[in-house]
């Protein structure tokens, strides 16, 4: 047996027997054993820790081996309460479940609109917004400042009025696809010059068409004093802009409408756009 073999045997024996006031964890002992064959014995003049019942060289070598083990395993094994390097400060905060739209005024947070058989649409709103019929959110900064983001009920979209002002003249039946609705709205009279463009929201593709109420129109000249696009969709005033997003979600049509008026403040416009950017869509 060489001197080095005898030295390693002594250290291994010490690891098996040593308890001390703070016994070494098993991970430290294993790491020390793994390093023993490569440890260089320190010169006798290098002061080491004091351990009972070991010769000086073994004591010094065990101290060196312990330092190596601490580097391998992290000082948290040797110093209770020390934070492990690289570990997160805290567990990830779980994403809260969106609430269903209800009541009137909404607290800031995420809200979900369920379109039966089509999708669940989640929007995140700041303070100051209100519930619109349980299918959207709105904010009103005065008679000419209303803005909203709405997930339109699909049952209202079976037909589109041929003329938004003289809407009693008749309706155009609309097929089930994205293109069917986009074409019907594009052909509607008095909706402005917008044409369908390609769009994508949360990975779902479709079309967007911008509808604009003429700024010089008098609603008193329209049927019933209302300017209408489809059943249930009447507008609030001249110059109103509707952005109609028509999406294909799993083969079903989902329609999201966002609108604003000429007097909508820029801050509200920015909030409206942030809500649009927050949209998440889940298939049933």
C-alpha cells in the first residue's frame, strides 16, 4: 500500500466515524470521497482546522476536501439558512382565474366572456371601465367620449342591414364564414370606405373591417332615429368608428367589436388598445 492509499483510507475512516457538533451531510461526505484521489496533500506548514484523533496531514487534507465539497454542493449545506445560489427568491405567482362579467363598475383585472359553443375570450381591463351587457367592457368620458370592447353574440349576426341609416329597407342574410360577414359589411351602405384586411388575434386569423358613421349625418333622418349595422347594433353618434374583428376559431366565427367616438380622450384610446392587446381566446 502506498502512502497515498493509506492517507485516503484514513480520511474515509474519519468520514464514517465523525459526528461532531454539526455532522456532515451525506452529500458533503460523498463529494469529499469523490475528490480524494485528486487532492494534493498540503505542506505541513499550512495551518489547518483542528480535528480530534487524526494526524496533522489528514486533518489538513480533510479541510481541503471540505472546501472542494462546499464548492460542488453550494455553501447552503455547510451554513444553515444560507440561500442557495441561483434559486428563485420565491415561488412563481399563479395567474388568477378570470372573473365572469357581472354587475356594473369593474375593478381592474381579467374578465372572461363565454360565447357558447365558440370560445372563451379573456380581456384585462384597468380601473374605470364598466360591464356592457355581460359581453364586453366600456368607458364613458362624456356624451362624445364613449369607447368599448365587445365580444358580439353570434345570434345577432345572421343578417346585416343593407343600409345602416335606412335600415328598415331590408337585410342581407349572412353565411357562417369569416368571409361571408366581411363581404356583407363591406357592401353595406353608409358605413364609410373601410375594406376587409387580414388580421390575427392571439394566434387566430380572420378579417377586420373599419366601419365609420358619417360625421355629417343627422340620426333624426334615419329610421327610428337610429343608425344600425345589424340586429342589436345601433351607434351612439356621428363620426363613430367601429373596428369589427371577424375571427375563425376552430371553424367557428368569433366577432370582436371595438369602437370609439371623436371625443374619446387619448388616454381612453390607449386603454382601449391595451385591452385589445390583452385578448386571449380559448376553445371550448
